């Protein structure tokens, strides 16, 4: 259930037509998404 909630929260941003650009949005949502899933971000 937690995974589905995270996916729903992240996917809902796909339909935004206003707000921050994609790179800024990734920066804003990346940390909380990884925190909710309990995983560390992948280092590039």
C-alpha cells in the first residue's frame, strides 16, 4: 500500500501544467520519494 501511495503521489505531478520545471520538480520530490520507500538514491 505504501508503494502505491508513493507512486500515486509522484505520478500526479505528471499532469501539472504550471509550477517548477522538470529538473526542479525532480529535486523537490526525489528526497521525499526515497524516504517514503526507505531506499537510498542511486549515485550517478
